[in-house]
C-alpha cells in the first residue's frame, strides 16, 4: 500500500433546514460583515434573498455580488474582489454551484495575499489560510464546498486555470437538501452525473488510497441509487438528501485522489464553447471510460454495480458493459450523446488538446495519455 496523508479541516453541518445555522458559523468565524457571492439565477428564485435575510436578521451586515458567468472569469473575480474591499467585508459566503464557490475562493485568496489570480495557478502556491469562507451548495454536483480548487477562465485565451491548494478548502459548509429541491431537471441531471464522475475518477485515479476509496464508493452508491429518482422529481426528499450527501462525499474523494482525463478534457470544452461543466463531463465520460478500460484492475465491475442501481454484475462482466450502462444513464437523463450536439467544432481541437495536456489531471488518469490520444478521444466523442 502506498503512503498517503489525509485531513478534512472543516466544520460541516448536514440536514434539512440547516441553513438556519448560518449565523452561528459567521459568528464562529468572528465576523460581522460578509460578502455573499451567488448568481442572478439564484436571486431570481429567491434563494439569495433567503440567505441574505437569515444573515441580516441576526444583526450582521451582508453585501451581495451576483455578476458572474456559469464558467467564471478573471474579470468576475476582480469585480467581486472590488466589491469585497468596498463593503469592508471580513468573510465570504459562497451560495450556489461551482461558479460562486470558485469565485469566493479566489476572492478570499486575493483579499488575503494580494496579486492576481494567475499568480497562484497550479498546485500549492497559496501561502496560508485565507479569510473565512462559508460554502452553501445549491446543486448536488460540484462538491466544491469540500475541495481545494478554484477554476477560473481566462476570457482572452479561453484557458480554464486551476488554483489548487488545501488552504482554499472552505472552513465551513452547510449542506441543506431543501436548497436543491427546486432545481430544473436538466441542471439536476448534469450536476448529478458530474458528482458521479468525481467519485468515479477519484476511484480509478493513480493516487487513490483506501480512505478516498471509501468516500468514492459511498458516493457512487448514493448517487447511483438516487440520481434517476431525483431528476424525475426534485421534490423527492429522500433522493435529494442522498444526492447532496453523495456529491459532498465525492468532493472529498477527488480533493485528495485527484481526477482524470474526463475533467482534463472537459475544461477546454467549457472554456472555448461555454458548455456547462457537468454536461461536458457527462458527454465525455463514456468515451474515456472505454479508453481507460485497458488499465482496469477490477474496479469497473464495482462501478457498474453502483450505476445500475442494484443490478449486480456476474462473472460474465466485461468493461464494455460499464460503458454501455453509462451511455444508457446519460440517455435516460437527457444528456447529449456527442460533443457536436453541444456546439463543439473541430477548428479548436489543437488548442483544446494543448490546454488538456496542461492539466495535472492527465497525470493521475489510470491510462497514460499523449496529446495524440487526447485528440483521438475528442474526435471519437464528436
């Protein structure tokens, strides 16, 4: 067994109605003035106002920042940082999916240490802890509330850079299943598959360890058994609870075991064509699982059992059965089958392949990959 290290330096609360504990977390962080980072969509459905009211009614000050894109950019980070400084905030609340959380982490970093977000791109460049960040996920998908990464797009080059450092993990997270029970079906599907991809890629990663395996397996069990019911009816309370917990467990798994080619290749898809991250992951997943089958050491059979919701594989199992099961799940959830369907065109492939190879996720993919392999995988998924 390989040596490894592991820690979860967070205060996490889970349960229906747990949002009401937000003021306790803010006070525990010794703050009176917070910046609430979210988006216009969540403002429109009333979640931003609900959170802001919870803060203000406790005698605390709250300023909202909502102007960010689904794949947030450097400009979004800089604008949020200006708002943070102007309002005199002492901490940041990230409400939403991966976008608001990525921006909140980047703002917390720059507010503490200065510079530009590009200065910290890569792994382990954050000097120390940042200002307090409280993460409140509203999707069962990104797991960003427990991860060490902030992914920000350069709108000029379209490169999605990742700042990865364990100092970026939010100090507090509130997992309230009620916040994900009004999602549109399409978002529930894309985010749900995204969460499953996190667990799957962590599980087959070259740097997986027994602890990350435990988190990944439980995540796949919860998501595989509930994603269909949750997408079918977001007000299914039990399914919502299990999806939210599964997403967070998957986030813990990949925060330490890293990811693979699915994420390495999906970031350029989002960066160049604006495809939602979860959709890009879901579309690429079957092709890359098929490619990685050569490196399978028996884990594909376990993954198959999770994704088929109790239909256990027998001794006749072959890796292509998992590929078929993933394609079937995507189809059931309304996920497009090809990159062409989501607007990807071949003219950007050279740049996309180059950007993919810059990702550290390629190094932890179970099967080694050259830039020619990446181009082949993109073309096969077209």
